[in-house]
C-alpha cells in the first residue's frame, strides 16, 4: 500500500464499484482511500453506504477543522459498524445518529484460537521445550513502535523483578518494528534479566505463546483503537492486563475477574499489577483465564455477521445523494491516505 498513491487507489476502487454496481456499499474507515472512494461513489449513485470504523476522538489529536470535515463526511454515511457502545459518544460527536450505529467490528475467530490453545496445552511440556519458552512468562504481542509503549513495560518489569521474592515469570515480547533495536539496547543497558524478544509469529505460533503464558499485557498509549491481541488471548483462556488507553479496555476487561486495566504512563502501577499477578495461585489464574474465555464468547464471527446484517437491513432501500453542495465538494477533494504505524 505504501507504494500506491491515494489518487490511484481511489480511481481503482471507483472502477471496481462501477463494474460491480452494488445495491449496498460496505467499506472501511473514511480515513483511508478505499473508504473515501466508497462514500463518494455511494452518494453519486444514490446507494446506501455502511462504514466500518473503530477510531476515537482521543486516538489522534485533530484540529477543529479536521473534525468539521469528518462531520461533513459522516453526514453522507447511512450507518456505522463500530466495535462496542464504548465508541458511540465519539461518533455521535461527529454527527452519526445513534440509531444508525451498529456493533460487531473487531472480532476474531474464537473457535480457532480456543482450539489451537487447547492443543498447545495438551502438549505443553514438549512444545515449551521445542520453542525455547521459559517455564512461566508474561506475554506482550504487537508491532514494536512507540505507541505500543513497550519501553514502559520493560521498565515496569525490571522494577517488579527487582522487588520480587522467589520465582518470577519472564517477559516475552513477540513482534517486529522500528523500535526493536532500541528495546534490545534498553534491556542490555539496564541489565534486565528475564526479557526475551521473539520475532513476528503466525497465528498458529501465537496461539502456542498465548496458551502457555501467565497473562497478556497490552501497555499501549493513545492510538490503540481496540487491541485485537486481547481478543485472541482471551479466546485462548488467558488473563489480560490492558492499558486504559486501549479501545477494548472498557468493554473486554472486568476488573479483578479476567484481569485489570492500568494507566500506561504509570510505571509503578504496572509494576504493581505484575506483582499482583505473580502472587496469584494457579487456581486463581485458571479462574481468570476461564473468565476471559466466557467474556469473549460473544465476540466471534457471528457477532460481526449480525452487525453487518442489522446495518444493511436499516439502510436498504435508501437512495439519497449528497447532503449539500459543500459536502459534494469535500467528498470530491478528500481521497484518504494510508498511514502505517
């Protein structure tokens, strides 16, 4: 995608839509070229359009003009498919009517993750040895970029390990990214014992990592619109420690039942949560993992399908054009952009 300009991407999407001529358009976020093109095509051809999105106002600081433009664009969207009611206020502030908000974005194939984790646990000792995994560990999974806040996690882990008495779990970081070297240097420079950095892993390997972990921690700063690794870990039956900046925190984490949330800027607070997890018995950890599995049970592919069908049912038969000449101009000019992080 980095090598394709927004104009080129828009033109390609418009060509495909002209060829397919759909009765209802389903598309991704308007921030990206595909979403921008789909909304423009739908208004030109008077077809209903449903947009999938999970971005919140606080994820990316936007000047008032950008928010005003988003309101103009959203006035031309017939329905939104969002992750959960936790996101509703943000979209209402952009002018989306609450009765046109539906939920089901940000689900995973729970059956795949649960089954893969079950197979891994059945061969735990052999797989742990073959994969070089420690006997116990806290797991973090994600692209190694600043917003993932992994430096803070390493600081918190170092503080936890320094104060802990007796055996403690290692910290395993899975992923790649531009911060990889800096993280390695941080671990070496601070002489932090027990930190392992593993490369990017495919889903089958990730399921193994989740299944054998004591807990998953996601310490992200602002910009983590949801955090699908939390869904995956919960489907694998794992307790979760999740930054309150993550979009999923309010919805998927029940304090003290399947994990805890925390302030991602509070190193001491996160260190304390790591210590709290470490002090739990095996039975308590198992109960938390089972609670994760129960909470996430309704967040599978069926939820997504039901949300999509409800949104389509609400908008089918609508044939409106642009809300105003100004909106037509804005939608003609806005091409979206691809911003990898």
